[in-house]
C-alpha cells in the first residue's frame, strides 16, 4: 500500500500564522507553526515616523536619560522651552512609544497588564553579597537614524555584569524571554530576579521561565524606577558612551556596535562602584562587588 505524502507548507506561509495580537504567547504560536521566533521578529517592518516625530522622540529619550525622574509635564515644559508647540497628551503618547515613565508614584506610570499578576518587591533592606544572588532586567528605547528599536538586558547586581541582551522592533515579551533564557543557559539561575511591572515581565511566558527554575520573583514598586537602579545606570552608560556618539543608521550596525560595547563594558570599563575593577572580574572572583538596598521608600539608592 502506497504511503500518502504529507505536504509541508513553506516557512513563509507558516510564519504568517503567527500574530502578535493573539492572546496565545508567541512562543507557543511558533511551536505550533513549526517556526522560530527570530524569523517572526525579523519579518516585522519598522514603522517609520515622520521627521518631526523622530526628532521629538530623540529629544525626549536624551532628556529622560539625563533626568529619569521627569514625567510628561516636565518633559513638555522642556520641549516648549526649546520652541516646540506640543501638548502633554502628545508627550504622553511619545513616552508610550519609548516605553518611558517618570519615577514619581502616580496613576498610569507603569505599562501594566490588568490581568497579569504583580509580585512584591523583595529587595528593600537586602545586602547583595555574592554573584547570582540578584539579577534584574529592563527595556530601553534605542534610536536609529530612520527609526527605533528596543533593547533588553539582564544584569547581575553584585558585579554589574551584563549577562545577556536582545534587540526587537516591538515590545512583545518574546525577545525578553529569549534574553532571560540565554542568561540562564550561560550562567545558571539567580536566587531572585527583579523587574518592573511592565506587561512583558508580568506575562505568563516570562514568569513561567522564572518559576521553572525556582527563582523568586521581585517587582519594583509602581512608578519607582530607582528600585531597578543598576539597569537604569546601565542605560545611561550605553546611550552616552556609545549610542549617542555613534548615531547608528541600521539595526545591523547597532548589533555590531552593541556587541563591541558590552564586551568593553564587561571586560575593560572600570567601575567606580567596583573599586575601579571590571564587572567580568568581580563576577568571576566574587570579590569587590555588592550592594545595600536602603529600606526606605524615598531612598532606594544603593551603595557598596
């Protein structure tokens, strides 16, 4: 009896089955479709804003990097002082595109998903005394000459070492999960993992990976960026020491540039908070790092 042939659909056709608007996680959709996530993300086209909007996005990004406590009111005043006629509603919309929120507590300062569980902040008053005790992650906006992408990174609090990073042109949780899984594969599991309350990190796709590895989940207080201070400092360094200076044109150029920068950041760049040692050395030797998380709502600054 002749065996019936099974027709395998082309990869491009199966890739079209995956949608970022569906409630089913991208990871699961890709598994069912028989394709991988990287092909899905690569197929998405970056929507090019108009020139004025790109300029405003760049100015908001730069000023927020300098003053992460600025909310939409202060950013509007700043832009108006430079001669731009802009209302607060538009500033809020542009901040939403960048995934930014002011640090001061208040309504609508975190891009939470109303159906996702939010976990308590576990780090207040804690002494971070060893590598892999506390990791954290966050997302930032990276501007290109003709568009923008998002950067996520996982960092070890004891050593400040960047353990993994990923780029994406959407704020889907998939690239955050990829970044997390790479860090876990290369460095093992931390005791505590801290994030903000963004929907990418409260999603089941992300928290299920943490739970599967027995990692305690910690989340910042709402609207309190300094609860994740080390990642905030990382973004300031990445932008002022690399992105703003080089003015990348394309995603390919950005990938090459960030690859070189993070190698420099981990292995060559001395950190004052590490007694001018490097994150790679401190992580490897378990000596010279650490942090003390102040047990005070208004003083979340960390010190050695």
